[in-house]
C-alpha cells in the first residue's frame, strides 16, 4: 500500500499529489496487487476529481473518516472505494498511532475552524470547530508520558478557542494547567493560536506553569489594517501589538514566531511597508513567510487586484532579508548563555554533532558524548546564526528537572501558581 496524506493549503501540494500519482500508475501496472490510497485535506477538497484524474487509485477518504481506512481497504479488493464525510466520526487522537519519536508526541485538542479568513481553505475541508474533552486529552498525555514521552505539542486550528463548544467559554488556559500537573512531563508546546482569541488567562498559564515553554507562534499575516480587514482576520495592527506586549510583559525572554503572507490581493507598496514596520517593531525570533497563491473555495481567490508574481517575489525577498537580520540580532542575546536542550538526534548539517532545541524553540548544534534522543543536555552558546545556535564545547548532562537560567527568566505575577509550578 502507498498512502498519500495530503494538504491543500498551498497550490504546490496539489501539483505534488497529481505528479506522484502519475508515477504510481506505472508501478500499479506492474504490480496490480498494489493499493494506492489518497487521504487528507486535498481528498476532502477534490472529492471525485481524484478518481477522474487517477482512476487507478484504490481508496479515497477525507479528513473526517481516517478510522474507516481498514474497511475501505477491504472494499477496494472488489473495486475502488470512495468515501468523503462532512462530519467527524472518531476524533483522530482516539486512534492508535505509531510515533516516529519516542520522546515527543503531537496531541490534537480540537479539529476544524470557525473563522472565515478569506485566504484559507481549512474551514471548507476541516469543518466547524470540535473540541476534545479535557479528561481525554489528559489521559492520553499520561499514557504518552508512561511510554517515555517528555515533550508534547498541542494541535488545533485555533487552540485559543479550545473548549468554547464544550462549555461556552475557552478552556485552553485550564487545559494547560491540567497538563502541568502530569508527573514527569517536561515540556508543553502548542500551535497555533489566533490573535483575536489570545487572552490574558493563557499568558498567565504560560508564565506560571512549569512545563509550558517560553515560545509562542502568533500569526499576524499582514501589518496593514486595510489588508487585515480584507483577510477577515478580526483584529487590527494595534490590537495585535497589544497582544505581543501582553506576552512580553509576563515573559520578557519569550521567543515569538509568526506567519506572514506577501502579495495578498490588493496589497500596495504602502501596505507592504506597514508589514515591514510591524516586523521591525515586534522583533520576531523567526517568521514563516509565504507568497500568496489563490486557492479554490476561498473568498480571496475571487478578489481583483491580484499582485503580479515579480512584485510578490521582490517583496518576499525584502521581507525575508529583514527577518533574517532580526533573527540574527535576537539570537545574539543568547551568546554565552547556558541553555537546556532536548537531544533530537544527529545534526543534519554535520552528523558528527548532535542537534537539540531549547525551551524557546531555538535549534542548537553541539558536541556531546553518547546522548540518546529525548535526553537532556545543558549547552553554552558560543556561536549564533540567523536560524540556529552552536555550542563548540562539550554539552553536559542536565542535573535538574529544569534549567535554572530559564526558571529565573520568568516574571512572576505574585499570584498563586498551579501545584507543580516553580
């Protein structure tokens, strides 16, 4: 069986799928017993188009029925099996999983999205927001920790609105505090919050909970109020900057990353300049920058004022150049600092060295003795680059449960903290 798990956020994902399916046809002709499966967001979007363009595909299933795969494979023994549902049958995290990592796990807390960003196809292929029960999430994390996991990343299209469909009010901060009480869990990350729903109770939980890392990904998409309005982002530039300040007031050493779209329909040079000045003001640690591409089933695809490709490319290069310079300056703050890292494995740049990440999500390449993946090491940063840090000495085994340098960087509010916080 060959299974393609697809994404449809960007246009090149479509091209990759159909290109790969073309290669599969030759293999299928030689091995008729081969089963070809297409699942995920692109399957949900294209539905019967996949079978029309690649009739030799055996199984097509969407985002809401992953649990149906064994049944559909049995049905495919007598002919193509096609099933696209519009509502979730089984929450994805309730299914058995084979993890690539023994020390890290992704944990879904919600699926779907209730926002209406004009550039985004996710609500069309993922449906309305559905939150998982807090007790189920905590139970899964406890089982993961018992199996050796020390770091988890919470997943949702908009983690900040988690629980609103369960209790009428967001429960994300309460979830963070509940997970902070899980014994032997070392680090909690989450992605992605939506700025319009990012609240003070979440910031307080980040500052007060032992396990929650000092890093937040806060997508801005654009720095111009006019563009943000056309995107239907439901916040202004000022409101976004207020949220950033709220985080930094509570966590002065927090690392902030973001998403930015360049060349949104109707974006003028003046609009783009506002994005550049926002990037300068915020001083992001890193940014995922994208060139806008129209997606079917989105409102923005119908907009006039599509920006010419050459202009988008030129703006994109200016933005990435600016962010690289800022990232380098931000990383210089870590020079000579002692940091705790989780060993991720051999460095991709130099397999003779190891790589790991700090609590602020900084990638560090370092020398060490034998160090299994998922173990903790303490490093001294001796060299910095825009996208990673280095320790040219020899990292040493972490002595305690948390690096004291990072613990000291938190700014406490004087309020009571959850039971397992420092």
